[in-house]
C-alpha cells in the first residue's frame, strides 16, 4: 500500500522530497492540457482565491503554482498585487517562465522549507496542494505557512473533500497522486490553530460530483 492509499491518520513512510519533485516534473504535460482545454476544478479554485484578494492586498504567494496559470490569473484580475509563485518541480517552473515570463510574476523553484522565500504575504494560495504534503509533515508545513503570512493575511486552501478521496480510493485509485492525503475538518482546525487564525469560510463545492471539493 502506498502513502496515497492510506486512510486518514494511518502511519506511512512518506516519499522523500526529491521523489515528490520528480513525480511533479512528469506532471507538466497534464497541467498544460488543463491550461489549454480548461479544467472546472482549477477554474473554481482560481475564482475562490481571487475573491479573497481586494484593494488592500499587496502581495500574493501561490504555493504549488504548477505551470503558472493560477498566478497569471491572480495578476490579470488584480494587477495592483505583487505575485510570487513557487513549485517543488523545476520543470513546472521552467514551463511557467516560458508561458508567462513576460508578466511581472516571480517564479521560484521552492518547497517553502528551503528558505528561498523569506518575506510575508497578504494572501497565501494553496490550490490542491495541501493534500499532497505528507501528513507527517503537516505540523512543520503549517508553521512555515504561518511564518510567511502577514499579520492580517489570509490563507486560502482548495482540496478534495474526504468524500471524494474515499471515492477515489474505492473506485479510481489510479487518480491518486504520489501523496494524496484526506483533509478532514479536524485537520482544518489544527491548521487554523497553528496559524493563530480564525476559520472565515468552510464550503463544500460540487465540481464533478456532489461536494467533491472543499474550499476554506
């Protein structure tokens, strides 16, 4: 049984960072397909993050930016903000720079733990990223997010719902990635506690099946 197939809270031997990075190096073609053909999940997530950016927002950090589509959309809709976009995959960052290099977006290969990003941001966006961090690393990852969030900042997370993860494990295990954790309501509250923040919104969103995604 791989880490991606484990039940919530079950102990696992998490893949190493290099292994995860190599997996997402091979993910660029799928991301390019979604960018060209469109993806309802990504579109809904970009809408949600964009709704949390207002005139008082100065800076946005797009964590796990993939090939840069989401970062480019945040800037297009909110040209007054400074956007930094990071991804663990070198290939994704290279592709992002080729696609959107003419835009004033800072693309950085980083897992957030390597110290390459030091400043604080008004909005942190994690679009289908949190579930791909090994559960055993969540506490440390939460504290990294807290360090990068400004005092009045907002963290926006989109992730598959527990119901959708259960469905995939039972019926479409090939749809799971190298790490694909289930994010429960208790996990969300733990994240809020680690950020010394408050839960401002928690909503199930129906993309392909009823309540298959979670935005908070």
